[in-house]
């Protein structure tokens, strides 16, 4: 104690009393170096102050190679530093090296009982560990000598009804409880669901696991009130829910609840969906002291359900539209082809054209298709060298892709029967580009075939093209039947493309 920084008469008196106590005491720094000790401690361990002050305790005393004893003592001292709470060792087997007056050293078997108490500064920080130790070697030896004998009354009396044995049991129970606590803490921290413990009226974070930190996108939560740790959730109703659980003592359960969190460093809010439970935590007197938060991030499941519902709704819509289209194709084709064989051929070709576009849309999960892909699918049967496609990438909505697929199927079929594709040297050029006002301009040009002749009466193909351009797509079409071949010029509105 003489080596500690003390001042004043009171400090000197305390130091003198400490040194004069018949009970062994010593002080360690948080890094487990000797800071001071009284004479009774020096007598118990057979060392001088100069041998100990400033030196690590486990460098001076290594329990004569007994690693379990060293580990047991170190754990106790570390717990005091980590928790700031007193820790007891009811019984520890810790042999020590005794240096005789002649300088010879010997190892002596010893048993000790010790209490480790934290010493704090004005700021509440642990600056020393005070050890009160008692050498109980003789009692332990006596207990071992009479162990198994019928008459143990003397020993029982000396040890207050086997007090030392009970202390050993208590210490073993404490070790088991500490081990269980550590195991439960590991489970708490590693559980895949998010968990947090909030206490007090301000809902201060006492602890949280890795999953909770990942959910909110930050880890500096413990010791902070909810309003400081997660300010973005204050206006989303969660604070009032926590207050209600504290007030009523009743749990609250939420499913698929959206919460906006500032998970990125940019500060932008990201919406996640959670299943969670707020469970009240009670004190010994039954009052609610805090709230246990537990739950799971179900964002992926919620979004998947929404996508599935959207796809089902879209499928229902598409099926109805497709059936209506098939019905129209059948009726109009039948009117144009009274002969059953010609009807079957034309009807099958038009259904295949519809099927080709459906294949394209299925690949993109009915999110849309590219204009070039639709044109290529409907004209590739005539050879890529004979149908030249030229234009920028244009994404199409599913409805626009289906309509354009039917339009260009009819144009290609007509060209193969009567136009440029019916002649060996005939060619078709399809050009498209955006107009200054944002519309889409498309031109179908046939060259190298017979002169184009306007039909005496409009067939189903002509009516389908006209209807699809004007009614389905809201566009305009102008068809020129010239000596060099058919030219179809079309203009479509900007909102035909995929948004």
C-alpha cells in the first residue's frame, strides 16, 4: 500500500491499517500486475515487496505448472475487470514457490479461499482489484485425512458443519451457472432471427445480436435509447407500440410489417418487412422493466408473394385476352376461307405467330420483349438474308409485343404469297426510328418482287393489321401499293414502349 499514490493523513492512516491487518490483502492493476500488498500477504506467500510490486502475478506465481489453477484464478480476476462485480473463489488448489532464507526455492502445496473486489475511481472505472485471500491448506488437509471415516464430528465442528465442503459445492454451482450463461449468450448472439433487449421508459438497448445489427445496418446500439439509436423509426409507430407493451404488460405481435431503415451510409431509407414480437420483461415484483424484441426479416417472402399475385393477375388477364384473340382469329379466318383445309392452314399459322410472341414474353417472365426480337421471330422462316431489320433497341410492353407480332406475321405471310418474298430475288426491309416528338416510326418496304396490287376487298389479314395498329396500339398506318412493291408506313405513340 506504501507504493500507491495517496495523500493526506487519512490516506496514511488507511495505508497503516491495511498493512497492519492480520488478513492477507493485495492489490492488482487491471492488467494483473501487483500494485500493493500488506505484510500478512507477504508472510503468506513468503516474498518481499520488491519481489512483487510492478510484476505480473502469473509471472511470479504460475501454480507450479498447474494450468487449471492458473486458468481458474485468471477467469475470476478477468470477470472483476469485465463486469465490475465482486467475484469469489471458495476453494482453489494453487501450489506456490517458497524462497527460503538461504535463497533455495521449493514448491509448497496450498489451498486458498479468495474474494476479488473491484476498486473504482471517481469516473466509475475499475482501477484496481483488491484480493482478500485466506490460506485454508490445513483445513483441506484435515478434511482429506478423515474423509471416509465414520467419526468426523471434530472436523465437522471445526469447519462449522462442513462449511468448506458446502462452499466448494456453491463454487461448482457458480462455475456451472457461468458456463450455462455463456452458452445461452452464444445462442443469443448467433440465432438467425433478430433479437434485442430494451429497458426503461426510453427503451435503452441493453444487448442485441448480429442479426439485429444486420437488419438495421449498424452495430453501435447498446447503451442508447431507441430515439437516438434508430431515429428514423420514431414516426412509424414502433415507439408507441413499445410504450403500450410497457403500460399494459401485454405482448404485441406483427406480421409482414413494413419498416423504413437508414441502412446505407447515404442516409436514404430502405423498406424491409418483418415478423416480430414485443414481449414484456418483468422485475421480481412483477413490474415491466423492459421489452424483449424478437423476429425475422421476411422481405424476400413478402416481395415474392406480391410478385406471385401480380403474375397470377397478369396471367388471368393474358389468358382472357389470348382467348379473345384466338376466337377473333378463328371467326375471321373462317369467313375468309370457306374451304376447311385452307381455314386450318391459315388458322394454324396465325396461332403459331401468337405462340412465338408468347415464347418471347415467357423468357422475360412477361415483363416485355425487344422489338427486334419480335420482328426476327415472325420473319425468320423466310431467311435472314431476305428480311433486313434496321433500327435501335426498343423495349415493348407485353400487349404491344403481341399486337406487333400479329401485324408482322400478316405482312410477312402476304409478302410470301403475293409480294417480294414470292420472288427469288425479292427482299423486305424493315426500318424503325424515334421521331422528334418521341413517337416510333416504322416502315415495311418490299423490293424485287411483283408490283403490289390493292385487294378488291379487304381480307382478314388487312383488317387484323388495321385493327391492331389503330385500335390496340393507338397508331396510324398508310399502305402504298406501288409498282416496286408494297410499302407500309406506321407511326406508334411513345407509351407503346415498356415503362
